[in-house]
C-alpha cells in the first residue's frame, strides 16, 4: 500500500483519449467527488469538439504534453489504442503522475515490466483498467471461490463474442480475451503455465477476428476462452465448475447475472460392480445471489481514490496487467505455431 497523506481536495485528473472508452471515464470522473477532470486530450478534432460540448469547464487539447508538466495534475488516465500505452504511461510516470491505463497494459511483457519497475522506483501508482473485476457479479464469483462454496476448482469455460469493433492494432484475443483473463485471475488467484491458441482472420480484418484459447495450470484445472468479433449477437457468459458446486456468470442477464448450481458428478460409495455406475450426476437447486449493481467504473474510481489516499491496496496493479500480457504473448506464439502449447513467461522472464 502506498502511504500518502490525504490532500483534502479532489484529485486532479487528466484523461488522454476520448474515443471508445474515454467518454465513459470522463462521465464518471465528472460526477465523482474524488476527482476534478481538468484536461481531456485526443488527436481527433471532432472528438475534442464533442468533449468541449459535454464538459465546458475542462481544458480540451490535442497534445497531452502540457498535462504532464502541470504540477496540479495528480493522475493521468490513458484510454488510447494499445500501441500507444507504453509511451504515454512512461511519460506520465516520469513526470511524477499516477496512472490508470486501459487494458492491455502494453503489447509486450518487456515494456510492461519497464512500466511496473518505473512506477515502483518513483513510488507511484500504476493501475490497469480491468473493468470487469469491479463488477458486483465478478466480485461475487471471487467471494464464492474464497469461502469454499465451489469446492476444488475443476474448469472454467467462457465465451465472449459480438459484432464488434475490429481493432487495427490488436487481435481479438488482446481485445476481448483480456477481459476473461482478468476475471479468471481475480477470481481464482491463479496464473496458467502454458497456453494453446487457434484462430482465423476473417476479411476485412487483418487481425485474428475469431480465436480460441486453452489455458493449462500446474494441476488438473483447465480453462477455455472463445472470442469473436464476428457474432450477430453479443454473448458474455462464463462457467466456473468446482467439485461441490458450479456457477454461471452471464453479464447480459441483468436480472440474474450470477447463478449458483448445486450440481456435480459424484462417485458411488461404496463402489458397485457395474463400472458404468461408478459415477453419477447430482442435480440440485439453483440460487441467484444478489450482487452489487453499481457501474463498475464508479466502483473502480472510488477504489483508485482510496488507493491514492493510502487507504486501500490496488486490486489491479501493474503486476497483474503484466501477468496477463505474458499470457497473451504465449497465446500469440501458439497462434503462430498452429495451436502448439506455449509456456507462459513470468514477471521479469
């Protein structure tokens, strides 16, 4: 935890990027008691004009350099294309600013590691915007795992597809699977040892637009993630199975995002002669526990402010972002090798 004295005023924020995700950050920052949004910067004149219309008291400019040198700015939020993350975050950290950066942290583990080390040397916060971690549903999943409700974890299966925004600088795994990887990491506190990935680039995309990833761990737990930009419907659904119970998380089911099933497979006791009956299914009740329905970004910014005040430990520090970049790097190597498993490098590897 970073030890800091309360400053007695809102933290002054600079937002870089007002494209897809930036407006969501700006909207939440503008109504937060913890932050004062002083700057918005974007390379697009049209986007800046939109920002000026919405936030008349905020300084809107194309070049963020002035925001780095402003001594009043406490934290820089980076919501730009992934290929720009490293330089913008490095510049902000070198100017003594705390950073919240959109996923993924960077596009390679070397630059991610460099940012983590720079933030540590300067005593600054480097947080990664893995937004789903701050949803009530995902926090409920972590709670169910932590209290032992699911028993020994067996497998995770997730599908995340939409008729999506085809990214020019990253493929569908770096764009969509990063969400499931962050959820899996947060809920289980585990990092895979190897990855197998396959996929295809469907025209007009020059990047992999449909891809599948299998994650291997140091025991019999296994995870599978399916992603695509080419689906006619938006699906965000995950299943986490344990030896005692299983849970389904459906982000699109507003009324019952989390469903806990008292179901599983059991071994007959005592064993019977008929080997076909040595295992049997158990189907019990389904419970839909209540979850916090507040917007994830609202929760995330409250948490960031508490971390800036030294009151809480970062939930998604740069190190967590680095772990996921290492997994995605291994997935990219596997894609190049037509699905052959690739070892996941560790921090500093």
